[in-house]
C-alpha cells in the first residue's frame, strides 16, 4: 500500500497532489539468476548496471529506472515499459518489475517466455493480481508516500503542466482492501500529465506501428545505441545513423472537439492535401485536467505534412489539430 494522510487529492496552493488507481496499467515480474542477461538480449535499452532498489523503497533516476522497448524483427515496437530492479527480499535473486499497458501485458509476457529456453528465468504477468496506482504532486509530496513491504514503486520523469512542475510515481502491490478509491479527477490529472510528458506508451492499438524513433523513443532515453543485439536492432540503428527518420511524435491539442473517450490511440490523422493517405495517428490523448474543453494529444506524424499545412483528426474533414512544443530536444546524430 502507499499511505498518505488522505487518499483524496489535496489542494496545495499552486499544485494539486493526488493518488489514483490506474486500470490501464499492468505489471510483469521477471526473476531468476539469468534475468539480467536475458533482458539485456531482448530490450532496446541496457539493463546492465541497473541499481537494486531495496524492498519498500522507491526506484529513482536513470541509475535505477529505465524506459525500455521491445521490437519485432522489423524494428517495430511491440511494447514499451518502465523497468526497475526490485528484489522481493533483501539478498534474494534478481527480480525486475515492468510497468506496462495492461492490454498488452499478457501477450508480451507470453512472447518473452518463448525465448527463455534453458535460461533460469521466470516471467509472470501479475496485472490481475496487483493494483497499480499513480501518485503525483511536488517531489516532496510524492516522496512522502510509503511503499508497502510487499509493494514496488518507481519515479517517472517530471512533467510541466500549465507552468507548474509535477513529480510522478508508479506504484503497485498485491490486491487488497487497502487500495485507494477510484477518483475520476485524480485519474484525469494523471492521464493529462502522461500525455504532456511526450513520453509514448505502446498500447494494443499501436503495437508494431512505430520504429522507436518515429515516436521519439531514443530522445526520451528508451534506446541505447551502444548495447548489443536485440530483436530489430539493425533496423533501429540504421534508421538513426542514416538519417532516415521522416516521422516524429508531436504534442498537439484541440480547444474543443469530440468526446475524449472517442479519440482512441490508433485514430488516424490526415493532411488537407492528401485525403486518401493517413499522415499519422494518435499515440495517446487525454482531456487537460485544468481545461475541461481542451484535449491534449501525443501524435505520430510525417514531418513533411507538419511543415506544409493542416493536420486533421479522423479524416480530411475532421477538426484541425494545433501543434504544441515538445518538452525536450530531439536526439539527432
């Protein structure tokens, strides 16, 4: 459990802090003597050197938390996740935790299991047995939350929303009656912060749609170009070093428009001059927690389409998206 004086969001003047159950998130546990070498050969980011986070502690910074991807042989992302090394007990065998979209957790765990062979590795999708929660607020507020002895937690990168910085914590523990109630306002705020982070999350509708660079995965620390081989590695490296990146993730918004629940990941985007050929798609979207009539988007889009006209949602007659500034520079080689 994560404990706090109140489970309801707390007004703090400039910021709103809170905790929300995250039904869209799942959790995979990967443990065993060979877990490190196994994951090193499967993921886009390095696992080597990841610092151990003791039980009931929060994993923080790149030394203890990594954004990872898993690609098919064609270099297309089948999954993304947040990774930390969190043994169940002090001195126990390695146990990695992967926070991942719940709708792909079971299939991803099954696919990884196909490659275990004789390695001493166990892969368990515990998404239906564990509660996943998101906690947000100032760094001081978030770090005051206490991880239950049998729980896990990791800090995500800070997000700037309407001029205010927010820290974010993903946490989970086995399902119990102690989980916080579901609060729509806190859930909306968490989702809004995730979209504004411009850090993509692969869901079922966007599996195998993107080479990592198409959604800025290398620019947010999700790819290590110095590590050894992994599925699709040659294509990912070739895309980077040959300068063949012609699509990118952008932030965008609608000041008013269709209901957010109808704007699903995978919704196609169109350029005004090419009504028959999609120019990109929605990666994630959310109502802005502080602007109810404002919908924020992560979109993947052709760069040339962005440079020469309007991008419309759903069809060439759909509402025009307004493109916003990314919160980080793109990594160019």
